[in-house]
C-alpha cells in the first residue's frame, strides 16, 4: 500500500502521515471486500456515521 502512495507523490512527508494513510487504506480495502459503496462510506464517515465492516 505504501508503494502506491509513494509512486503517486514520491514520498510521505512524515511517519505519522504514512501511518494514517495505511489505516485509511486498510479501512477502505476492508469495506471494498465486503461490497460496500466506498463513496457512500466516505460520505457517511465525514458526517460522523462511519459504516462498520462486518466482523468474521
């Protein structure tokens, strides 16, 4: 996942930025695997109502 971001922007500006990118990317990846609409998930997240992925 980090390679994708590095290829787009060249690098991360901080370790914290890299960690936050990994958390967001992992969350979206999980939602995608569970057939959630990613755009709708982001809209709900910014409204303070994030969809929670189903647990195994």
